[in-house]
C-alpha cells in the first residue's frame, strides 16, 4: 500500500543499489565492511547485501524488499516483547511497536530497504538497553542488536550512558551486556573514523543550533506523535490545514492530565527516560544532518510514544473490561489512525522510480554487444538520477545463482 506504482518488489532504493550492491560486485566483503559512506560505517546493510548477492541479479529488488520487510517486522516483534515489563497493556505495547513495521512518518524513505534500517534500529536500541530478560540467549540477542545498531550508525551511542547506568544498577554480565554490545560497535566505527577517513566522507552541511532543533522537535515530533495532517485529512479536516500539531499537543497534554489525576498508573521513570532520549536523538540527528527530515523524526516520535504509553499505563491487574483501559486503547487507536492516514497518501518517491525489470531488460540490450563490459541500471527515487553499474557478465547471467 505504501509503495504504489511499480511497487517495492520491482524497485530498488538509491543507496541500496549504487552504494551497497554496486560495491559488492566491485570489491571484497572485508574491504567494504570498513568502507565508510556518508560519515560512518554500515555494518548491517553491508552484511545483508552479501546475502542478496547469492541470488540472481533479476531477483535483487524482490529479495531486498522482502528482507527489509522481514527485518522491520522482526524489530517490531522484538520491541513488543521487550516492552512487556514496562507496559502492562498489550494495546500500549502494540502502539509503541507498530510504527517500526508501519512507519507513518518518513515512509517515503523508510519502506523495505537496507539504507534506512539504521533509523529504525535507533529506536529498537532503546528497548534493547532497558530490556532485562532472564534468559541468557535473550540477553545476548539484545547485545547483538545493539552492536549491529552502533555498527550501522554511531548516533546510537546516545543510549550509552543509559547502558552504563544499567550496568551500575544490575552489576555482573547481565547488566554489562548492552554496554559491551554498544562499546564493541563503537570500536568497529572507530576503525572507519581513525583509519578510513569516515568523517570526511560526509557530504551534508550540519546546522548546530539547539534552539532551532528544540523548536523543530516540538513542531515535528510532539506535533505529530498522536495526530498528523494526513490523519486530519482522513477524518474530514477537523482542523485547518497546518494546525494538526495543535491537536497532537492537546492529546499529549490530556495523557499527562490523566496521569497526574491518577486515572492511570504512570511509569514515571520510563516517561522521563523516553522523553529525554527522544529529544536528544532528534536534536542530534537534525543538527548533524542540517534539517528536520522525516527520517530523523521517526525514531524520536517512537520514543515520544513510549513516554505517552508510560503515562497511560493501567495498573498491572486491571481487568480487561475496566474503564481504566480506555486511555490505553485510545492511544492505540490514535497510532492506528496516524498509520492509516499516512498510508492513504500518494507517496511515490519509489513507486514512480524506474522499474527494475525494465532496467534489467535495457541492460541486457546494452550487454548484447560482446565488447560491452558493464551496464548502467537506474533506480529509485523518481526525482533524482540514481544508478548502479554492474558487470555485463552478471547481466547476461541475470537468472543464474552464485554468479
């Protein structure tokens, strides 16, 4: 629904093609693993694209889209499980997990690709730090996810002080694993920074203005967490265009009032930690990236939803028929409305891009010349000319495995 036109399985997103896929046909895996792009190393996309290379070239779009969907869905399920001890209501756990698999902000860029997975991992990392499972296998899984997150985006180190606080509180290996996972990921990133000039590869102009960043946070994160302009459109424009953020602020204020009146049983530590990290994460991404792009908003919005869910948490033994569960289901309903509103829009950055099948056919015609060595394959988004160069041997054997 979110990728119309040629669809997710007949299109490849920009960096997935030109940076990651093209890289893996031109260089060896170890070299690529420590090759920075846009200022940092990308552990997860580099590993995933190696799996894609097992399959025929003609299958690349379908495999990338499927793997992207599976990974984001797995993150959502992992968050749902990790939130169990902090949010007693299943409705609230769904509300904080669903936007990872079905983002209602930034879906132009975040849908079924590898390049933008790290933005979803940034939010998942928060839960991996505060998750405290009893089984060692689950503890190890959380540490591995944290390594993968930091190894794909060093901005995730914003959660490192929280991981250290956990270590100081719990002691022992159980408390230390998240910090160890994040620290190992940062050591991986330092290889790129110290030896591969990662920082100089960034081509974005930062905008280090905290006042601007906080103002944008209130407008784009708090102002879209519980109600968006797209949701406003779906319900028949209950407010004037551009005023939807006022409704979102009012809904967040209502959640706070319910908590202060003890209608709910708020989890204040969760509320505070989520809000602080939501603000820090957004301000860090926005100031470093130089804009309040939707992909920067989504992780912060998800953390803001955690704060709202913490305010609306019912008592642990609340019966399913109790009126005290109404706020929890109300929050879930608002998230569902935002998802439904966003997905109703005509957002075709990827769907209007080139058809991968059609581009493969063109590449086959180019490689029909026995003297041709490589071919250009154009990829999404529609409004920017992105392409990848692939060897003609790969194009000629586009339906064969293990090329």
